[in-house]
C-alpha cells in the first residue's frame, strides 16, 4: 500500500495484527491479497495499513466491535486464520483498540 487508510472522525476501532512469519510462503501472498479484498467488502470495514520487514504489522479499521466480530466469523477468513496458526506464523498477537484521537497530515 502506498497511501495511508482514510479514516472517519473518531471514535472507531483498530485491530492490530502483529506477526512473525516463517520463511516459506506456502500460499501466504495469495491468501493475504484475498483477505484484503474480502475485508473491503465486509460491513463496517473502514481501511487498512500494513508493513512487513522482520515483524509484520497490519492495522485494520472498523466502525464498531460488532463489525470486527463479524469479520472474525467470516468462513473464508476462518480458513485463513487456521493456515496462519498452522503454517505461516511462528508467533502472532491481535490487539483491538478504540481510536479516540487522530491527527496528522
């Protein structure tokens, strides 16, 4: 991504996914691209920022906690989550935060 996500006036929610990926790809790139495509269609999705070097960090933005819960329960997303746990990540953390203030240019 070359731009930062456009987000509304706070409050909204951020899901912060930090991970350490194993060396082998095993279909990771294709599934990652599909999850981005699918998340954009999910009700309540606002946007996403992502970076990967040694530690990958993806922050997705959501209107409310109910939207986050629906995304977590999406069947195709659940398959990708299982692959992540079993094949792609040696470690990962998911954090959910309420964004109350935003500033920048």
